[in-house]
């Protein structure tokens, strides 16, 4: 299935083989629902933020967090979900799922990475105050293991962190699947447990609902919002076809009699006249424009995975579009969608419905040669044609051309850009709402990467290779006292860098470091006083950010005082990151609020 077809995931724990797929789920074009108990989510959040160099609080920007309650049945759209504590080296739960059917509940128990009871017995302690496992908790775990289920999948990999099939020999569940082992099942294990080859399916509750037909209706309703829902029936009446992986659905240069609405799976698109290729996921219409104009398709559509499509005859689609007068709207959306899908920012797995939403929202901006763009405009600009330069002072940081973008600061951090923007030649730009883009995890990540790269570029401007932080007027927060303190902060940081670079000895390093710490603490206190005085609504979060920043600097202090001082270049890199998160992000948020209060 395609990543955009996944509604949510249930997470047991953060071991690598149960964790690494999260970065793939972040490539979706919406936040996938994340179901776990808070302790598991906290452990996963810490690991993912360390891996990706993001803040822990950013986890919610990439996943729709749905916390579950331990040892209780949680209702999830008619599905009962019960997380059960499982002793493990990391915070872990196993899961039981149930749903009503004829005869009562049908249930599935998912016991991933459990520990064998004989391993847990070795951890028993009589004194609850000591490290180990209490008898009470052990008995609960043993009872949880053998709770009856319709189907129970058990990890029997053995060792310290995997289960033992013998613990389930008397389990009364209807079917027990013995998994997570490379060994053949023993005769004894075969007497009570089943195996499961890759791709094996067990049906707990037979479904007679038309999920694919409903999906087709929803996709078309989103695509044709002005068409009454009842009028979509003519298009949905066609057959649903299945294609195997690597099968060509439509061949470039060839005429075709049907348009396909992609319902499940992934399809690769290969342009016949260039090296361009992209992927389409559920909701895409394959061969739409060539079908509308009765032309051979200019692209080859090829199944990447198993694919299911709704077949719509071209003549029926043409009649439908004419009847509802949709040609103009389809052509406009198609033009915008085509451009977006060929950019680095929007290419990949952004679905057709999401591209349509962006294409509907974006507005065209024409810029004359030499014109200065308003860098305070809270939009992401995607260049259609022309050339835009990003400048800091008199220095050109970057030249942007067709397909490039700017304004990611507004989308990711809700902070205005630092660099100036100038049109070298006449240019056309699509201006897109940052809130719309920030809600797409796949796009948000690309914006974040670009912001980090450009922020370092801005802080590295000039200085001919010296290890120094450089102040530019564009860093100003438009509050005189705070700007003076920021410049002083730059100067104290540079004093420390100079001492390290010239290798003047530990005493001078300690003195310069103490001065930086003292001044940073003084500056943060001043900022907090101003924010408190004017009732800044995000005061608590900003004060907490100050504490985290000081903790980071004190870690560097510890390294220096224990003889493990970083090089000047390494410390510069650290201080650049420090300045990015303090001056360029957090402070620019409260500055706008204080300016509105008349504080300058």
C-alpha cells in the first residue's frame, strides 16, 4: 500500500526494528495517526528527535498523536484497543484488539518482543524498593500472556528480550501463531502453535462493505466539489481492476479508451519527452487530460505495487465534464498540479488531492526586474520562471530559479525571513499559504532542511574563513534594548572563539566562558522581564526554551573544564545553532507581539 493510504499506526516500543519505519511515515502528505501509551510515545519522541536533530515538541507536527490508556479498552472508531505493559529493556506495551461480530467479540493479541517468563523470574525481588520485578507485577504479566484471544501472535525468538513458546503451551486462544524465529518449529510447538508464511492472511470478521467504492466516491467528491454527490454515480459505476507490480497501465504515445482512478497502491509516471518521473498514490486520475482530448498519453503509467483502479471510459468522462462545465477548472488544476509535481518541494508522495488543494489556494505574483520583494509576507514563494536572489547586506547568499522556493521560515517557524529578496529579471511566482504546507509532513521536512541550511548560510556570511559570528542588521528584532544585548551576546561569543582559536590556555578560556554564561543569563532574565510585563502569551514556553539553551551551554562548559574543549570550529558550529534557535526563531516570535504593544 502507499504511505498516503495509512490512517494510523499502533506502536509497541522504540527498538530499531519497530522504529525505523517512522521516517517513511513522515513522508505522507498528512499527519498519520500515532497510537501509543504516553511512556512509549515519550521514548520514541526522544529517539526520533535525536536522530533527526529536531525538537521533541516537533513530533506533533509530523504525527497526529492519539494517546492510549494502559490496561484499559480504548475505543478507536469501533475498534477496541488495549495496551498492556510488557517488561522490556525499553518502554514497551503489547496490544489486544477486539471488535463486535456475530457471536460476540472477535479479538487479536499482538505480542511483539515479549520476555520469556523464566527470564523474568530471574529478576524477581522480595523488596519492592530494590531494582527488579515484584512478585505482583510478575503474576500480572504471566496472566496477561495467557488471556484468551481469537488469534494470538507471539514472539518466540528466545534470548533475554524475546519470548518462549513454552509459556503458551496451555493457552486457550482459538489460534496461536508462533513468530519472530528463524528456527523450525519443534514437534511440541507444532502441537499448539501455527506458523505463518509471509503474506498469510487470517480473517477475523468477514466484511461485506464496499470500501473501494466508498473510497472512489470520496476521491471524486473532493476532486469535483461543485458536483452534487448523487451525480457522481455514473463515474463510480465502472469495474474495479487489479494490476500486478511492474505492469504498464497506460503506455506513452499510445491512445487509450479509459481513464483510471487509482484506489490503492503506487504508480510510477515516466515522461516520454524528458527524464522526469514521479509517483502517484490513491486519488490520482491516470490519463485524464489525454483522455479528455482523445490524444495519446505523453506519459507511461507503471504499477510499482499491486494496484487497484476504477475504470472510467473516456467517452463517459468527457460527457460528465461537459455536462457539469468542468473543462476550465480541470485544465487550471492540471496546469498547477503538473508544475507542483515537478518541483523538489512538492514531488514524491504528495497526493493528487493535496496537490489540487494547493493549486486551488495558491496565487500568481508577477515581479518586475529589480523589484524588491516583501520579505515579511507570510507566504512560501515557488518560482515559476525568472531569477530571485537572497541577499544579506551587500552579499548574495543564493540565486533561486524556476522550481526553487523561499519563505520557509514562515511555514516552519512562524518567523519572517532574515535575507532580502530581489528579482534579477522579470519573474513569476506562486505564493502559497504556509499553514497549508506546514500541515504536510513530507513538505514540512523539506522546508525544515532548507531553513537549517539557509540559516547556517546567513550566519556564515563574510569574515574570510575566520571562526566568528557575524551580526547583520537583518537580525534585528526591532526592540532597541534587546538588539543591543544580542550584539553584545555575539561579541562575548566571539571573544570565547578568539581565545580558543589563538590557543591562549585554560585560564583565559575559563574566563571568557564565564563571561558568556553570565551575560547570557542576564540577557535571558531581561527578556523574560519584558515579556512578563506585557503578558506575552507564550511566556512559559519561551522561559523553558531559555533553560534548555543554558543547559546546552553548560554542557560545553563541562567539556572545557574537564580538558575536552572543542576546537574553535566545533564551538562555532555549536554557537551558530544556539544563535539560530535564540535570535532567529524564538526572539523573532515575541518581537512582533511586543512591537504591536508599542515596545521598540
